[in-house]
């Protein structure tokens, strides 16, 4: 092959740029829709909790500061032990094994927020 043919072969065409831009726009749009959906879903869950709630104490099982601040807890409602995670927007000096206040929905105890959440 000559040098001219190699240059033409490796050159990205305008059509390829447009296709790449289209794919990137679609991927970005899907990501934004996912974040929007998750945010709305969590806001609805917090509203549900605030309508009819109770308080209990739970135990911190894990604290994650990597890629967002999350606190993992376990607590007992009746004969059931419920575990899960919640966002942690407030700074804390609590450690794994410490107790923490939890506000949970009476209709669905798996929906809860901890005292370290701004929605508490």
C-alpha cells in the first residue's frame, strides 16, 4: 500500500464522528434519566416514611466512604431483623458496632432513614 492509501484508511470520517456523538448523547441521556429516577424514588420513600413512622435503635454494621457515604445498619422490629443502607450526609464520629437512631415506615419497615440522613 502507498502512503496516501494508508492515510485515507486510518482517517476518521465525518459519519463516524456523528455516530460517535450520537452514541455518547444517548448514553449520557440514559445516565441522567437513571439518576433522576433514583432521586425521585428515594424522595418518595422518604415521604412515605414521614407519613407514618416510628423510631428504634439500630447497630452500625459497616460504614462506606468510597464512592459516596453510606452507612449499613441492622435493627429489630418485632421478630424480624432488618438490614440495609442509607446515605450519610452529616459528619459523624460513630464507628462500626455503635448504636444509631432509625426512623422507619410503619407500613414498610424496610424503608428507613438514619439520624445521619438530612431527611431524618
